[in-house]
C-alpha cells in the first residue's frame, strides 16, 4: 500500500502518484459511497469527466441506490453513472471517492477486493479521519474540508482545464461539505472563486441541493418536529436533541429530503449534539449526528459502528428506537471533548 502516513510520502507525492496512474489509464471506474452526497458524487463525476476528455473509458457507480438523489442528477453532464450491475467484476483501475471504509461501498465492496487480487490499482481519495486505508494508493488529507479539494489537486497535477461541468461538480461538493462555506478557510474561498470564474453559477448550483423540496416534505417535517425531544442532561450535560423519521412518514420523498431534517434539528440552541434516526427497514436505522463545536461525534459514531468527522458523523444499526438512543447516549457520554 502507498500513500499512507507511515510510508513517509507527503500528500503532494501521493497526488503525483495518483495523477501518474490516471494519466496512462485507458479504463477507469470511479466509486462513491452508498447514498452518495454531493461531495462523493461531485468528486467522482469531476474526475470522471476529466478522464473521459483525455480519452479514457469511464464509469461512475455506487452501491445503493441505482440512481443518485434527484437534486444531484444534473451533475452528470456526460451520462457517466451506471448501476452496480454494469460495473466490471474486477476493474483494472478503481478510484474510490469520499469513502472511509469498504463497508461504505455496500455491494460494490467486492470489486475493490477483486481488483487488488487481480493486481489492479485502487486509488482512495478521501478526507475522513477514520479512513481505514483499504486501497493500494491513498491520497488522504484529513484537514481538507471536502474530498473535492483533493480531486481538484489531482486535476491540477494532470493539468486539466476546469470547464463549467467539472467546476460545477467540485463546487457542489464544496458548498455542501462546508455548510455553505461556514466551515471554510481562506484557501477554500479561493478555490470557490476559481470555480465561479470557470463558469459556476452559485444560485443555480445550490438551489436544487439545499433549497428545494416537494410539498409533501412540509407534512413530514411538521410531524417529525412535533415529536422531537430535547435531553439537556445528555451528551455530558451539553444537551442532545433528537428526532425520528419513520418509513411511513417518508413515503414519496427522496433520501435527500429526509437527510435535510438534521439541518433543522441542529439549530436547537440548548443542545450541543443533534441526532436524526431514519427508519430504513423493519428494525433498521440510519442515524445522522451533528455537533456544534464541543463534542467529537465521530468517536460516538465509531462506537456505534459508523464513522465520519468530528462534527458530522453517522452510523447504521438494528434494533428498537429506544435501544439505538440508549447506545447513542452512552457513546456521547464517552466521547472526547474538543478543545478547539
């Protein structure tokens, strides 16, 4: 394995190695994690378009569902997305974007293992602290606000000109993973300016992702918010607010609609941590966690079988709602406090 911290390679060297592999590749498959967000999908599609323009055969896929969220479909200007059934059993070169571990690839995890077994290359581009280094070449910057920033460095190494479709994919990942640039340093704003100069229209790009929902969303939201609960003593006395979205409440809505509930729950001023439990099957839950600034929720997510970032993480679990909440409370009480 290459590109790991203990290998002695710098991020710049790992970027150069990845660009070197991609520059000579005639066939490239790119993955995002299951239920890809704008950072995962934008990363894969931006790099995929650049490689296609260079003459490579390119496909982009993810383990679930067969199509991306409604709000992200416009990013695929080249029709690169294919369902898992159309991914080769052992692609000669795989690029996995924004995915911290193999299990986050769902049914496509076996393609990674098959590629490595066949002597192929698996390049992992990611910014998750919890990345398990499951590929053959790792380009991981845990300080990067989004994986699209790492992709942008690879594109620059390849001397790719940022056209409007590529820039739009990068901008989509950047604006969502930084919470509309609220968690962004000066360098990120400089990258955003560069993308706008390449033709990105911020309002047209962000509105479908952040400010558009079907009318049925209003009814679901009213039901969910009415049943939200605040536990001031939880999360080491810093407060936990949580809400639950059941399957029957989400009928007719897209995954992105349900996922956006956390952004409202987290505005509760009396709670350091916000959690949304989303029912995805009988006794099956997907849990989103957000922290304000003082608790490392990635630690809590890891304890519950998931992972993510210090202030934004998640996990999946089986059991009753009260069991999931009980495990979460304990994990939050054991989570480290952040000093900065």
